């Protein structure tokens, strides 16, 4: 690939520096941190000090976001770049060193609650009330200064389990997959397996599927032990902070009650018949397209159309603009802004980060960057629409919010999944011959983010119970739970699963989210359900729905996640949104079955 083509479709990260140098930005960050440190022991002593503390904190967040985003995104361009790897380590070590000065701040805020609440009555400070109300609501979980000091000193190790998992994941190797002619194909990354599962050679598909799962199954015991100590650590830390357990802690952090999650589990478990209907229709179609009597797991990723789409970047932009025009001229103009101002790194290259993302930590930035590895497939078009949903959300809440310019996993996926759904519905009309392909992808995404993620979430809930109740935490016990969850949400599994299918149970050990330290995969289901409901309302031109959508985009974290979603007229504590999403999919399946 010519370098000039890569540059044409690459992002403009230098805008983050604002004609400054990285070294100067780093010095500004350290200087600002040191200014904050001066107020650690006196920010509460007067109204003027309190104002200064808040202003410095805001400025610090902006500088931190610019610094971290510049370095991390430069590393994404080349994950082997020693210069930026050095900068990443430098910043991490300095941040840990500086954090020691802020150890007692939580205790100081609690000790001066009455005085701070008086300050927050000032007209210009009322906006901070929600932030401090949340903090004060958790005062029973704040440890003493000495206890915090000890925990802060070892906080640098908090990500160790996740790092170990990532390293182990890199070390796991897969046997070569032989194709029908006996030619070996290297399986190095997950992308290799994904690519092979779409190949016409069925022998290659089968061997890729088996060897991938066998690769993880060889490390079941190591991964089980890693997961056990992760959950043990997380629950221990939660209990140290006076929470019942790790899951209770994450629920309180998210401003929800576990009743929401229990209701979600119940509602999704009632979709089994809809899921089974989808699988039956897809199986029937795949049998016809692939001319097979039986569809195996290694066949399920195949396209339902023999037409191979090859989409250019310019065509992808065009499709996205067409599909999302239903959201109004203002939204479309902002999409064009992203294209014209070089927010997006489109093309793959050696050592580039292999996935796709829209950046976080955007407060203080003017561009909301997207990294992709565009491969001229329709999947890449869908990825572009998805990531633009995140970036548009960042744009709107950064314009509207002074201090609540952020998002949560609860709400972050809603604008991005909405874009995907609207794109799919547009493409169904635009290319009727490929309708089944688009519907399959829509349903794959829907059930992948709802049924599948709820299986993982419910598994994680049960696995944590094993830890807290002192029950055996073994690879066999975890696989048994996984089988139970499959039975609960999809279909019953046989007691004894034979080879090669049994290797697929190793899936439960390779879910990176389990090692991340936050109980959150169920939130992907919430994002999917709300987005489907929202798409349905927009397509059917429900009165005022676009107005509600823009209010939602602008809200940031100024309200709790559930209250933010209610801005769309959707209440997740009722049965209605789950039924609406189910009806939408049922209607799609009627169309799917006929085409």
C-alpha cells in the first residue's frame, strides 16, 4: 500500500498538541498536577480555595486527556514503537507517583461534607452537586487515610491479572489448519480464524474452528486459576470497602440495583423461542446456499450470498451518510465534519492495532478520533457507522456539558448500535438481493449482544458465587455452569458433549472482560435492546423522537444511566422495551424467512 494513500485516509493526531510539543504538554500536565497538590490540604478551607480546586481539576482532566490520547493513539498506529512505549511507561510511572499526594482527599471531603455542601449552594457551583452527592452517598465505603495509603501504594498492581491474561493470550498457539488439499494454514491471531471461517473450503473451516478452541482448552487449568484469583481479589477489595461483594460494588458504582440485572436475565431467557426460530431459518438457508445436509458450528459464519461485496472508503462514507440522513441534517453535517477534518485512521498497516475504536477521555479535545482497519468489506462499513455513533455522542456531550462530558458503558453503545441498525435497514432497501445477508448480520449482532452476552454475564455472576461461598472453582465446575447458561438462554445441551464440540466449552475461559475487573458485559445487552427500540421509533417516525435522541446525546453523565435512557422514553425497569425489541426481531424474521 502506498504511503500517500495511507496518509490520505489517516487521522490528524497533531491537532491534539495544538502546535505544541509532546514534551511541553507533559510538563504542563506535571505543573498542573503540582498546582493541585498545593490545595490538597486546604481546598475545603474557603470558598475561593474550593473554586480554585475545582477549576484546576477541570483543567487537569483536559490536559491529561490530551496527553494520554496522543500517546496511546500514536501507539495504536504502531504497537511496537519504542519511542511511544517509553512515553507510555513514563506517564504511567509519573501518574502513580503523583497519585500518592491525593490519597487522603476522599477522607478530607467526607470530613468537610457540611462545609462543602454550603459551598455547593453558590449559583456557579450548583452544577457540581450531582458529583458530590454521588461521592457522599458512598461515604460508608471510604476507608481511613492510612488504609487508603496502603491500598494506593499497591494500586499499580491492580491491572496485573488483566495483563497476565493478555500475555497468556499472546502465548497461546494454535496448530496449523489443514485445508482439503492438505495445505497448512497458520493460525496466529483471532483474525486468521475469523477469515478462515468464511472460506469456501469446509475442511479448512472445520480445522480452524477445532484448532482455535483446542488452543484455549489446553490452558483451561491455568486460565481457571487466573480467573479465580481475579475474582478473589475483586471480592476481597469490595469487602474491604464494606460492600457485600464485587458485583454489589459495581452495581452501586453504576447507580443501579441488582433487580435490573435479574429482570434483564428473566426477559432475555424468555427469548429462547425467538432465538431458536432465527437459528432454524438460518440453518435452512445455509443448507441451501452451501448444499449441505447438516450445518456444523464451523459453517455458521458463512455468508448467505455468493455476491462478494467490495466497498471503497468513499462508497462506505456515502452509504453511511445516506443511511443516517434519517437523523437529520445537523447529524449528517457532523458526520461530514469527521470525514473532512481527518478524525479517522482508516487503513490497516503492519504493527497497527488490529481492532477498531472511537477514543474515550474526550473532554478537552476538539476531534473525536476513530481507528479502523478498513478491508473493503461490508463489515467495515458497519464498523464505520458504529464508531461514528460513539464519536457523534462525544461531540454532542462535549458541546453541551461543562463537567459531565463523558459516557458510561450503559449508554455508550446505544448511539453506535443505532447507527448499525439504521445502516442495515437502509442497505436492505438499497440491495434487495443481499437482504438475507444483511438480516443475518443484524440478528447475529442482536443475539450476540443479548443472548450471548447474558450467558456470559449470568455465568460470571454464578462463578463469583463459587468464590464467595467457598465452593470448588475448577475448570469442570466452570464448564458445567456454562452449559447450564446455554440451556437457560438458548437450548439444552447434552450431559456428555463429544469431540470436537466439547472443545467449544473452552470459550468461557477466553472472555477478556472477565479479567478486566468490572462486572459489565450485561450492559451490551442493554445497549442493543435500547438501540433496537430507538431505531424502531425513529423508522416509524414517532413524534418528538429525534428531539429526545438529541437530548440523550447531549446529556453525558449528568444523570444516572437509567435516567439518561429514560430521556428516550424507555424505562428498563418495565417489560415494555424488552417486548418492543422482541417484536422488532420477530417482524424481521418474518421478512427473513420469505427472502
